[in-house]
């Protein structure tokens, strides 16, 4: 399934807060998965799917955000899966730029 990663110039905890806030704003449902990962059911571009979010700490001031589509709960083309993953990444990055003081 499609997966993305992005280097972030912020601490891990700030990135995790951003992920939770974006999922909340999208009326998604989430739970903690393995070792601090976040598993969420979110409607993106009109189709609901399950995604995994993980934030890896690189240093105390940098981290890496990982987003993967786990299960498409509605039929989706490969292009739609890629677009959905990119859209979620863009939403988190935009939220961090607009809402969090870095």
C-alpha cells in the first residue's frame, strides 16, 4: 500500500500532536497501534480508509513523519490511494505551518 515519509524540523511530540489534530479536524477515528504508532480511519477525498501514522525522532529537534494507507475500506484505484496519502501528508504539513509555532 502507498506510504510516504517527510523530514520535519520539529520535535517528535509536536508532530504527533499535529497528526492527532488533523485526524480530529477530519472527523476521523484513531487508536494507538504498535509502539506508539497511530492507526486511524479517515475519509479522504470522499473515500474512507485506514491509515498508519508514525513519527520517528531523529534528534531532539527533528523527526520523520511516516504515513501509510493500510486498508482501503471503499474501492480505490492505485492513483486514488497515492493521492489520499499525499493529501494527508499535505494536511499535516499545512497544519504544522499554520497552527504550530516552530
